[in-house]
């Protein structure tokens, strides 16, 4: 095993361990049992996008479940070079960790048009991405990413199914 791979594995494990510990500690200290045992898989009362746009349903070739329970869902996100992922959503707050960046890439956001169809609302080209750093990400409406480079990209996303304060 290469030293770099070992170091990356240790960093990812530490980041995920810290995030899980913070999340679990916060929820275990609550006195309202109904809140901590709630099985509703979404805490976002304003979420209006259909379930068929969920990343696992709309873009299954790019999103693979690494772990899932009633509190979190951990996804491996993979995008091959010169490919685009289908339009999809992420309805939960999450931590995104980029293991292998896709640069350059184009991120497209969508909104509902007058006829109910999705139309592109904005687009941005990214030429650099932070690597090996966990970043908090709010829930995301319809989006798609196009890998403009020739190398594949890999990221991990820890989605928190229940509300918490960070």
C-alpha cells in the first residue's frame, strides 16, 4: 500500500469519525425522545422536489451507497472524464469530501419553468477544487455536473437525514 493512500484513508476516517461523533453526541443529548427517534427521512419542510430526482434514483451510475441508516447516508460520487451526470437533487445537509477532483468541470443548476419542466438557471465552470477537505453543503435543488477533463473524479458525501446544528 502506498503511503499517500494510507494517509488519505486516515484523513477520511478521521473526518468521518469526527462528523459522526459530533452528530451522534448532539442527538443523544436531546431530552425530546420523539425528535431523536423520528424516522421521517427529511427534515426540510420546504423541500419541493420529487423523490425521482434524488441522486440515487436520477443518477445511479454516479452515486453509490457506502453506508446508510436512519440518520445518515454516505455516498461515493464518481464522474468519468468527458461525461455528464443526470440532473438530480440532494435534499439533506451534508459534508462533501473530494478525493480526486474533476477539473475543469461545469456545474449547472436548474429551476422549474412555467410549464413545470426544468430549465437551466445558471452555470459555472470550476478550474480548481479543494482536495482532502470536508466542506459543509446545504441541500441542493436540481443540479448536474459535467466533467470537462479526461480524468475521472471521486468524492464522498455524508448526508445527514435529521436536523442538527453545526
